[in-house]
């Protein structure tokens, strides 16, 4: 045992000599890159692919129709795909890199607010959370928002400690970028405002962001500099917010009003594991108790965004747990402070335990990003069926068309050159939408077609019976089912024209 203790101590001493950000960043990079392309793009990522592969003019039209809040992210991804392509790994790589940077900056933030050990353990714990992998392997803006939230908070602490216009300008740029990438992440400004006001009123030491106070005159200038620093985000994100509000009924029509039990489910939602989320909350609570006034910034950075979104979500449908992923690093910072109070081997045991408890969820999220994970949607399998049997002149029909599953986008992404979408009268790009417009008289549009590939959601022994309305009537009148291929989450059927037609 003595030899084990000595070797552990030597390893810890070696770790202490490294930059505090290095181990968390490398661990996060390794975890997020592992199986980065294993799970298929899920519905939200298909929307990202559809948007990112459009021209800037088409993106502007899309933002004016349905998805203004995500428009800046789509524009960023458009530039990325122009350089790196649109493979699954290429689309997800920015999120993996963003989570890596977030882990490293979290360690630096913890070191500045508390001490080096707190920052290191915070970053390591953040790296092993299933939620870090889940959103670090998703072509959506949540990982970028997490990175920018940590960056903005780190720059705020730096500006409060050593005020200068250059530091406040850096903070202003980070906050503006945060608002453009993820509007809801601007609720973090409530925590920043609280800390700035307390630092102005009582001094940085009382606000928990410095060890000594500045002269009163300098403190007075600091609060006004913060007000000036948030002006750019108001100018940039304000119009975006107003436009997004007009699109809420289309964009969030699947969201229910928030209820009290949603709060209890939040830790598991953002950590992507109920057990790991519960562990994180428990250890973070211990860290908050240990820090005292130094806990003000991380505690408020967790609680205020959650409470503000929950309050808004009880009135309008806004409560979606993944929208709050950006608060997770601050919970990890509190947990890191608790772990720093015990011996390094014991702290590392807790980090390893969190990693082990999350292994089932880590494995599951690399199989599918759909929720629940027991209900994957096999777009690639359906595309292979069509690609293997496709003939010149074939057509394809999707049911339902206007679905958040994006059946057409999934098949197009995996197939590349799908059959003619026979019912489309105006595609999604021309419409400035995420869905194409279909022929109002399906029977006429189907005339002259001898073979149709039908793709429907769910598993159906008789897929033609699952198609409602005039589209279903036209298909049943003109075609008969030749073969059916059930795939997870959907069904593919080959229809051939009736011999009597």
C-alpha cells in the first residue's frame, strides 16, 4: 500500500507541474472524438446539414421564415462545411472542439476563482460527463454556447480584477457571440449582473471574484464599463430575439409548458444520466457550502438561468433541458471545489466513479442521438434499401412530409442522389423553410410513374394504410405494395403501378 501511495503522490506531483487546462482539455478531446461518427445524424442535425449547405442568401430566407434564432450558427457551419465538407464527423467536429476548449477554460476559471486543484478537478469531472460527449458530438450550437459561456465568465472575472477597456472589450465580444449562437444562454447575464453589482457595492472580494478590493472610484467605473460592454449584445441579439418570437409557434410547437417536476429531471437531462446528474448536484452542493462568498458567481451562473427559463417556460413553451447545457461547467466548478478539499486520490476516485456510472449512457449515445434511445431512426438503413433497388425513373414519397423527423433530409443525406421526389412542387431551399411543399392533387402528380419508394415513420406491415389524406388515397388507387423493408423507426416499401392502370 505504501508503494501505491508513493506512486499516486508522484503522479499527482507530475500533474501539478502541467498547465491546469491541459489534462481536462486532452481528456475531453479524447472522449468526444471517441465514436464521433458512430451515431447517425439525428433530426436536429439533419436540419443543421440542410441549412449549412445552403447559400448565405438562402440562409437569410430561412432565418426569415422559421429558424432565426439558429441562423448565426447555421452561417458559421456554412463556412465550416465549405472548407471541411459535410460528413458526419466534419459536421460534429466544431462541437467536439468547443467542448475541449470549454473544459480547458473551466479549469483556468476554477484556478482563478478558487485554486488550481479546484479548477483541475472541475475540468476533469466535466470531461467525463455523458452530457459533455452528447453535446460535444452533435452538430448543434449547444457546445459552442457552453464554450462561450465559460469564456465570457472567465473574461468577466479578469476584467473585474484588473479593469481595462481592452479586457472589457474582450468580454463584450464573448457575450455578443454567446447571444448570437444561443439566445437563451444570455440568461447567464443575470448572474454576471449580480456579481458586477455586488462588486461595485461591496468590492470584488465580497463578490467572491478577487482577494482585494479596488478604490471606490475604480469600482464605480467598473459597473458602467460592464453596462457599456453589454450594449453590443443588445444591438446584435435584440433584433434576432424579436424575430425569433414571431417564429415561436412553428419552432417550438412540440414543447409543453414547464412543470415543477421538470426541475427535478433537469440534472439528468443536461448530464444525460440521472445517476451522474444526481452525483454532480450533490458534490456541487458540498462545494458551494465550502466556498462561501466565492460561490456567488458559479452558484448564480447555475441557478439564475435555470430559474429564469423555468419561469418563462411556465407561461410560454420554452423549457427544453438541452437549452441549459451551458450551466453544467459552473456546476462542475462547484463540484471541483468540493473535491479539492479532500486528498487527490480520493478526488480522482470520484471523477473515475462519475465516468464509470456514465458508461452505459456513453455507449448508448454513440448508438443513437434519438430520445428515447430505445427508439432510433435508421435513415442510413432506409437509404441503403432504396439505393440497392433503385432504377432510372423511380420516384419517392414521404409520409408524413411535415414532420420533425425530416424523412426526406435523412434519405437525401445518406443516399446523395435519391429518386425523384415526385410530389414536391417547391423544395425547402426555394421556400426558405425546412420542409418542401407538396402537390395539392397527388393523383395528378403521380400519373405516369410506375415505381414509387414509399418511406413512412414507424413500423407498418401495411405501409400504404399508414398514409393519410389525399396522398394516401392516390397511392392506394394507383399502386400496390411489392415489398416492405422494416427498419428501426421507419418503414420502406416499393410500390408498383396497378396492372389495370
